[in-house]
């Protein structure tokens, strides 16, 4: 991409380019390329950054001593390297010290000066997902996107990242507009890049369908495009989406068939995403009371057990506990000892330092894993007491769901007790903060209300959320005007929520800047 790289050997530089492309394609040949590059040039800074970043961010579980040589090489790097390479070293060292937000800031600074640095974009995206900083990822992509054009070989990769960010913000209409040009761009790709990008495109469509469309459409899409994504780096995850569609349709036979044909072979120690997909799917079936057989669980447990004591991300530890807490965990169960060992190791890890993931392990990982084990022991009171306070140390989402379920099932003894014990005691009124924005509780209630109205009106969720915010803004403005001026007019009486068209209200609320 025209970036200056410090390197002593042209062949090593060629291996670096291959490693970078392999990283974007999730190709397992990546480490063979980096190894060859370092054999040719042992001081190649950017190769050390790639390998160290992959292990530190959590793409791959680290093994003993594998990181030390790369970190040492970066510490003793030549002072003559470029400022961009020095910034990459600082980012890697920030992660090694446990400061993932600090590394994110470094990569964001790199992209200000080098918007076509695909390694910084890729690592920034994965790190933002790990710590939930999707606003920073959205803003960074918005800044670099104008510097990428359709004739660039890696343009489809950038678009795939954009669709994932848009999906997080529920801009599903925009995703459809982006996916179509992505498919067009794929026509000029070839070989492994074509398959990798096609699988990403199918995967993004799968996310959109799961959010807002009939799952039958999802089944039709993924089965008809199976030749495009099967045997691709993302085939396990796409197969997981297909299994979820079957699960929503109540077709458990197809769910298990999809697991056995694709996900079973992906549940191995060196494939963390495969283990996560397999355990989360089996756990859904477990919660529904469906016995999937110990053979399938044993496959997942064996994959995770090889990683016991190595902490890539707390997210992986919680999925490991899912596999250990399935069914009924009795005092004599062999799984109980492993589960308690996992829980102790996670607790010790959460107290080792003040790194970002240690904080997540302390505030979320330990209580969630403890609750999962309690669920396996059928200690449901402990599960509720552990899980309810975890929404930003408050209860808005849990309380909203309990209130909604109680309204649907007024005779449920459990829901009545939950409502009396938690909702009436802990509910906080829906208020706006002093700066004029929505408070945390109000945000949760608004999102839930938008979801219910979208289902009832059969309209996109993002459109309903925009409409609700418009209604609130104009209502607050009208209230302020009435308080200042006073009015006896019937015009200011509240209108019925749905007496006018939502589409018309949204269109009327938009400002035509060209006419100003």
C-alpha cells in the first residue's frame, strides 16, 4: 500500500506481504510465512509485530516462551526504523503490559498519518471488539474509508469491516447497500482471496437476516451459497449461523447434523473460534433440555482442557465453563473438579494485574462462570443473584425483561417473586441525564421499546429507534415551550402513538440542507 517498511532482504519482504494477506484471510499458513521471513531477516520489526499481536490480542492461544523472543526483538529494535514502525512497537508493548485501550489509541494515531495501514486497521478492529469500543472503531473506519478505492486489492476486506460496524449500530439497510458493491468487487478477485471475501459477505448477510428477517430466508441463503463458504476460514462460524436458523425453526435434527458435519471437526485446541461456536451451540440445546450426547460435549471439553491455565480472553473462559457445566453437575462428576479448577484459575488471573482483560475477568468473567456452574448444579437462586447485577453494575435490562415477562405470564409464581424482590426495589425511573442525553436505564428501555414496536409494525429496528428519538426530542421541546409561554390550545394535547405514518414522520424530521 505504498508504506515504507524497514527490511534487509527482499525475499523476507515478500514473505511479510504473504503473511499479511494470510492474516486477513484467516489462513493458517501465516506462521510459516513469518517464520521464513525471520529466518531471512531476524530483525524484521513488522513481522515480530504481527506474530506478537496475534497471540496478545487472542487470535491464537499462546504457548510457553513463544512470545518472549518477539517482544525482546521489538525492545532492541534499531532506532533507525520509521515512526510508523515505532508506533506499532509501542502498541504491542501496551498490550503486553495489559493496556489494550492504550494500544487502541496507538493504532488510531497510526491511521491518522497512514490511513492505508491494513495491519493497524485489522488489529484495531479486533481490539475494539475485545473491549467493546465500537465507537472508536466506527470513527476510525470513517476516517480511513475515503483513502480506499474499489481498485485496491484489499478494498473488500475494508468493506467487510464496515458492514460489521454497521451491524453493531443496527444500520441494516446500509449493510445491504454495502454488501452489493462488495459482491461486485469480488468479481475482480481470484483464488483464496475470492473465497475468503465471499465467505465474509455471506457471513454478514447471515447476521442481518438473524437480526430482522425470517430465518427461513437465512436457511435458503446459507444452503444455496454453501459451495462459496464451505472449506473457507469462516465455514465453522457460518455453519453455526445456519444451525441457529434451524434451532429457531425447531429442527433439532438439522442442528445436530450441521454440528456433526462441520462444527465437530472445528472444536480443537488451536481453533478458539471453533471451540466457541461449538460450545455456544451445544449450550443452547442444553438450556432447551435437549440431550445431545456426551460424545459431542467430550469433543469440546477435550479441546478446551488443553488450554486450561492459558488466558487468551475471558470470553473464551466463559465458553469453556459452558462445556463443563452442561447437564447436571453432581458432586461425583469428573467435570466438577475441572470446572472448579477453571474457576480458581480465572479468579487468580483476574487479580494478577490491572490489565483490561483482568478487569473484565473480575467484573464479568468470574461471576458469569460461577453462575454457569451453579446452573449446572441446579442452584437457580444463586444463578439469579449472580447474573442480575451484571448489566453495568445496574439492573435495567434484567428488570425490563422481568416486568415484560410478568405482564405476559401474570400467574407465574417465579416471575411474581422476581418482580417483588428486584423490580419494585431496584427500578430506577426512566430519566435523561443533565446533559440532555438518555441515561443508561432510559437507553435500555428505549432499545427494548423500539424492538417491540418494530416487531409489531413490521418495520426495521433502526428506523423505529430513530423515530422514537425524534418523538422524544419534539415532545421535550414542546413541553419546554408550553412551560415558558403557556397554552390552552387543544393542539398540545398528546396524540396517539401510531395515528400518523412512521415513515412520514421520519421523512418530515429530516432537514434538507440543499434548500438552506
